[in-house]
C-alpha cells in the first residue's frame, strides 16, 4: 500500500493550571487510498487528531510528531502560506455539524464557487458548470435553484450535502470527515454517508471518518482505530470489529443497545485505572 499519509508519534498538548496535558499521546498511523475510521468516546482525541493533520490547532495548543508527511510532503515544516495551498485543495475536512460552518450571508452557489476559486483560476462559465455538477453529485435536486439559496433556506440534510460539495469540489486526495452526520436523522445520515463513500471510491481518495458510532464506522470503513484518552488502544479491520480483543473496545461494543435487547441494564465502562 502506497502511503498517502504517514504519522509517527503525534502529540497534541495544551497548557493547564496543573501543567501541560497531552490530549493526543503518541499516535501513529499509515493511510493509503482507503477508508479509515477513528472511533472512541467524546474527549478521546479523535477530532484533535483530524485538526492536527491540517495544522488547525492554534496557540496555546502545540502539535509535535516524529513524522507527519502527506504524499511525501513534511506537513510540520511548511509555512502557514504553504499549508493554505494544501488545505481544501489536497486535504479537506468536513467539521462536526457542517451546516453551521456555512456563511449565513453568502448564497450556496457563491460559497461552493469560492472553495473552487481559492485554489484554481477558472472562467465564470466553468465555475458554474462544475458547481452544478458537484451539487448533482451530492444528490441535490434542482441545483439551479439551490445555487441562489442562503444556508437558512435549506434543510439540515441539504446543508450537510452542500458542505460536502464544498469540500470535494477542489478534488482533494484526502477527506477528513469529523462526525459529518451527527445532527441528522438515520435515513438522511445513510444518504450522506453513501454520497461520501461513492465519491471516495470514484475519485480514489483517502478517507478518515471520525465518529463515536461503532456500527456506522464498521459499515463504511476498511480499517478502524479505537482511541481512548488520546491513545490508540486497538486497530483492526472493520469486518473484525466484533472480535475486538481490547477490554475498552469490548466495553464500547457491549454498551450499544440492540433492537432485540434482552439485558435489564446496559454495561457501563469502568472509569478507574489506566487507559490501557
């Protein structure tokens, strides 16, 4: 597997009144043009990992790593200007509740066009045709009408699709999706994930899907990393998640309610002891 992203010993540190705290503790991963899921509870370091790849951790936070290379480029050695040429164009990130990342005073069409113009010099007619094609790719009906709408005029599900269109229109090599469907109902959630999955497969992109939903990630990813307290405690093929060996992963799986539930109480994860 040719590595698209290589990370060794990533640490994300924040100062506190009691001294520096590592919220990501020595994470290492190798990603090809595949679908990688990162799962864990809130506060496990999933989002910080995604943001650190794009160097979106601002002071007083500090990111260090022995290696963090993207397609052979050392991300940690780049200037902020050089990183701006990579963000969006080559690595895109869909944030949590992405509809609320849209600019409320710009039309949908202008925002998608801006995402394209930031990285490419195109004629107005080309921008419009590519914007319409991207809206169709994320399964938005009547894209001509939607171009002129403002974010408050679209539904939650459509807002998610618009944000995905913005992130994918520059045709990046890597998409980081951080809980992209957490605010959606189940039926719309499945549609949005199918759109991401289809585009990733057709364009040969790499995908990092960050979520707390183990069932969702195991259905859409090839491999899974399980994080706890800033550390990766287990890595497995998505199809083998049910055979997880680490007690923490087993505890996460056991705490998921089932339609045919027969237990009187769901088990609760132990909060004492070390993270291992």
